[in-house]
């Protein structure tokens, strides 16, 4: 992918210097960037060692991500081959925070039950519509970086009680939020558990068979962060056994390339996701919590401005690795 950036509606880099492709960045597609030194990319599929090896061989030395997470990059390989990487650390934490709270409200007010009945041609009250008020819930926030903090502000505006866990913040009361020393303290008492943590090794399958058994049967889980935070097999069993009340998932382990394409006609084929998606108390979305006009604009311009910095001074403000 060859690049450009906009400032005041005008290209910073001449139009002859950039190019855009609606493809993913792989060993098979990198040839489209031949002759250029920088690539701007967005994908949740892997950036493997072989890709960085080929970048180095083609003298493409800069990779500017249009997202935050780097858990799908082989950062050691990038370093080994001299590839410099940047991300966009705060393109719009509001977008993801708002979407996560929206999904909580959808689960609490059982909107999928309403939609299913309407689609079946029925338009009347049902006992299935009995929901819960957010202000009466205890919300547990796992990870209180930019997104987690914005989510907490929204929950506070609704009047919900807040608990939070973040390994960088000591247990105690902080601005009306009760921080706890371990995630398990949240799992045992929260009505809503919302995940905003990175996919680091210590967080792998944070939600698993053991921690699910700690939760209330009325608890709901929302994950707009990373798929690796949840053991999906364990979650599916917990839902089937009514150990928890519901879940909303926007991130998954082993996400497919098709999930991020606008013009694909490929259907969902994963039997586990198909089964989960049929449940009235489960909401699935294809890793798009971020997708607002503001966020996309910031992602694109943040990434391309990093490429400009790399080109001018061989480093970027938001360089990672």
C-alpha cells in the first residue's frame, strides 16, 4: 500500500507518491509496494516473520499501523530485519467505549429477543422482554486505559456502581470507582463484566472455565478488546449451562481476513460462532466497535502522518517495539 495524508483537505504527499489497495498485507501482496519505503496497514490477521523478511529484501523499512494493538505482529522479526513500526494509540477511545456500553444495554434490555419476535411477524409484549436497569447494576471494568476510563465515565452517568481492575493502579477508591487487587474480585460480584485489556501473556484466557464458575448466573460479559482474553469453548459451555446470563463479543481468536472486508460475499462458516450467534442472549459483531467516522479519519491520518515522520527523521512519535 502506498500512502498519502490529508491536512486541511489537501494531500501532504503528492498524489503521484501514494496508492491504495483493498487487500491485506501479506507475503503474496507485498509486491504491490515495490519501489516504496513505507506501508500503512490495518488488519487483525498475522504479520509473520516471513513478511518482515520480504520487506527488508524490498527495502521497505516502515510499517505504520492504523490501529493500536500489536499482538498480531512478530515484533522480534521486525526488529531483526530493521523494520520500524508505529501505531495510532488513541484514534477514538470514545467509539469503542460507547459501543461496549451499547452492547451492555442491548443485553440488559434483551433487544435481541424483541428483534427476533418482530422478524417472526409477532408484534406484542412477551415475558422475554423483561430487562434490567443499568443504574442498578454493579459494573466491573477490566483494564482502565483510555477506553476503559471513557466507558467508566458513561457508566457513572447512568448511575451504575463501578468496580475496576488494572495492574497499574492500586486497590482503593479512585474518583468514585472501587479498584480491586485482582480480577477475581470482580468476577465474584459484578453484574456486568466489560473487558478493555490488552492481549498480553498474563491476560490469555482471563475468562476461562474456572473464572466463569465464579460469576453470578445473572452476569453478562462484554469483550470489545481482544479475542485471546476469552476461552470461547468455556464461555459457550457456561452459556449452555446457564452459568452466566449473556455475552457480547466483538473480538475473537483467529479472526479471518474476510471479517474485515467490505466487499466480500463470504458467509460465516465457523460452527462455534454460528451456534453462539443463534442464541438470543449472545451478540456478535465483526471486530467493528471502533468503526465511526471520527475514528476512521483519525486512524488513517495518524498512520500516514507517522509515515511522514519516518521519512523525514527516521522515527515516529508513536513508534512501537
